[in-house]
DNA sequence: CAGTGGTCTAGACCACTGA
DNA sequence: CAGTGGTCTAGACCACTGT
């Protein structure tokens, strides 16, 4: 094998991570690299394109490619189903619906989901357990105008997240992560003290600009979200 | 223009997000799609490859491509320099070194960084402010055996993160996110109450299997890490 | 204007793996 | 064994943008 795109990519990467090509330095053009490596330009192109996607180099027509001044490194997180997350760690997953009711959009939520005042929502709360221990409290709203069929689902049998992922296609997701103090309701459900710091996820899911669902997830104390790259 | 790879990709994506091609359904082979779209197979290949990278479809030789049962969605976060993060939001960035001293690796840290007992470390703490308000407390260890030049840097002038990113190439990063309660030291620095929930980042950085630095970052109450995809 | 990356093509060979 | 994706090639045209 002469030079696969992986070859080229790893070789360039080695020059960068070793410090031989410091931040800001220019990289030879695709044509030059292709002749250096003895391969087609398309092969070099793929290697360079992937390095650019990973944020390691910067490419501009005519100007050429450079090692990024500040490597804008990106972290990637998989967002698994909670059932799989727990079972993957060897835990026994259990789900329980706490409450469910139809309602109209509260004032604080309406602008976030761009809903009308008379918008109908299904609001529910539920718990997820790992081997008997509280794992996550879920506080969810589903837009019934977009998903009327949600009204007929028996959420005692299937968690809303699992139902949504299986049944409902979506196009966009907004997500944010914060640390929040447990209030008394959360403390009771998550078996901790009021005021305890909880890892909190907020997520809105859309389909072609239309809000489908909004959820607040509170993890039991000690939860850790990890990644490596 | 007949059919660019973006064209093909978007068209396939539309079939998936609209629900027309439900999870698990098979997708035509590259050769068939190429003739359908009237383009080269390489064009279809790039579209499908990107969809696979994004976790929307699953590809196997001979078996063909399928829409994933459970879309393992991935969230991406940019990890910017804190200075840029603050200035990007229109804030005024300020940095202050609090303390700095040479030491050996504490017991709890040594196994994490795979250090020897006599390993020499530079330990420092510092603060980052946004427009005068506390923004982040940084608690950092630098491996002096891997980076002896760190000992000669004046960290009153430049923050350790900025120095490291500019001067030190790395290959691997481990990162994790949790919610933690402020202790009295953190509360004093971050201008909050002890026990307040803080968003906390832990990060270890490596070069070819050798630990370079380990840092704990504590953000002032209210910090939010967001993404969308 | 000219150099560089972005993309497409038609064809080829190969690796893997299901039947 | 045969069908599918994985990759590479040599060449081409184009879009963008620095000079």
C-alpha cells in the first residue's frame, strides 16, 4: 500500500501533535502533498477535509491550509436512551410514571417553544431507577397540537422518551447543561437532601421549526457525564 | 447542477426525518441511488458516509444500509478558551493567579495521571472574571516531568490554560462534567454561598500516553453549557 | 488574475460478509 | 460465491479569494 488517506491524515496529524508544525504554520497545498505522498489529490483532500472537520486545521481557498492558532477542540457526547445507559453499566432499569395531565402552556414555556396561548400540552413527570436506586427525574411537556397521538399512549407502560424516539421523527434539538439545587420535591424523588447539587439537562426537540417536546432531566447526586477525544 | 452530494444527503435525510423511511428500513444500494439521482457512485457514497458519521444510518458491506433503529444522536460542544468565551459574550476578561507551588503528586491524583510517587508537579489556583464578576475558579496541576519549562513561566502574566494551549501539543483529552456543592473556599472566590450548586469540569490532557496536566474548573452559579444540532 | 480548495466523474480494485 | 460498501485514481471544472 502506498498512501491511503488514513496514512496521509495520520502523518499530518503527527506533524501537528509533535509540535513540528506549530499553530499558525502553513501546510503545503493539496497538489504538492499529493506528489509528496505519491497519491491522488482526492486522497490528500479527504485527509485534510477530515482534519478540518475535527478542528485541527483551517482551510481557505487560495490562501491554503494552516494549523489552527487555537485548536478549537470539540467534545462529542453520545445521547443514549437512559435504559441503555443504565443497562450498559450493568444496572437494572426501572421506570415509573408519577403524574400526567393535559394543560395549556405556562407563561415561561410558551415563548421557548413558540406556542400560542391556547396551545394544548401533555405534562407528565416520571422517575427512572438503576438497580432500585433513583437515577433520574424527568419533567416533560409534549406538544399535543403537533403530536395528538400522544394523548392515547399509555405512559404507564412506556417512558415518554422511549415512545418519542421510536415514534416521532425530529430535525433539531436544543440542549443545555447546568447545576441546580434540589428542591423538596426533587429531594424526595431522588432520595437526597434539599439543596443538594444536581446535574440538570434541558432539551427542546423540533420538527421543521415546530416544537415537539420539552424536557427537564434531573440526575441523582454523583452523576457524571464523560467523554474523551 | 444535477445532484451534488448535499442534494443527495438532504433528500435521504428528508425521507428519514419525515418518517417515510422508518427506523430499520433498508436503503437502496449506492449503485442504485447513483442511477436514481443521475450522479456518480462516489457522490452518493459521500452523502451516505456523512449520514453514517452523524449516526443516522448504519452501513455494512454486503448487507447494505439501513436507517438506525435508535438514532444514537451525538451532541458536539466547542471547548473554547475562556477568554474568548467571555469576550464573545461581550464581557471584559480578567485573570488572576491566586497561588502557586511545587509539590509531589497527592495520592488521589497519582493513579489518575499514572505518575510515579516522586513525580514533581506544579500546583496552582487562579480565577477568571467576566466584567468584574467571578466567572470560573481553576485548580490546576502541571506535570513538571513532562513539561519542565512550566517552572520558568510567569503565571501572573498568562493563565496556565492559555500558556498550555499555545505552547504544548497534546493528543488525548479526558473530560467529565458534574454538579458539585461549593465549599467555603469556592464560595469566597465565586461570590456565592457554601453549598451552592456549581457546574464542574474535570479534564486530563495527555501526549502519547504521558500526562501533561489535570485541571478542575468550577463555574460561578448560573453557568450554562449549551449546544444544538 | 491566478492559486487553492471544493466537488464531481467514470472507472477500477479490494475487503468484508451474508447467503 | 457474489453483492455491497470502502477506497483510490486521473482528470476535470468551478468557486472563492488573496494579490
